[in-house]
C-alpha cells in the first residue's frame, strides 16, 4: 500500500490531482485507521502504464497531424506550380494564336491591295 505522497512521487502528479484520480475511480485507495488514504500499488502502476500509453498515442497522433499538414503544404505548392505552368501555357497559346491571326489579316490585307 502506498501513501498519497508515494503516489505523487511515482506518477509525478500533485496531491490534488491524485485526489481527483481517486475520486474518479482511476486509482484505488482504502483509508487507514487515521483516515489517510492508502493506494493499491497495482492500480497506481496500471494508471502509470495507461497514462504512458495515452501520451504515446497522443504523440503518434500529433506526429501524424504534423506529417499531414506538411503533405498538405507540399500538395498546395505543387498545385500552385501546376496552375502557374497552365497559365504560362495558356498565355503562350494565346500569343501564338494572336500572331497567326495578325499574320493572316496582314496576308488578306496584302492580297486585297494587289
């Protein structure tokens, strides 16, 4: 059986947080004759492992979200580059078309003058 202070030291939590965990049922404790709580070592170890697993899952989720944001940024950059290439291509096509139209009109104008 562990004292509240022992549990605080093991879990790295405040006495207030340990009390909250006890009230919520996450940690099992039995009051001694003086009314002080004595915590079950297994429940403390189980909570410690569960908390570590939760931190690891949160870390994995955070890493995955960072990777997704990075991929989204790369996708946006690729899309911007593709859109810029399409604009340039469209501009070249329009310029070429304009040149051919001008050339055709000049040719017609020359043939009419003859």
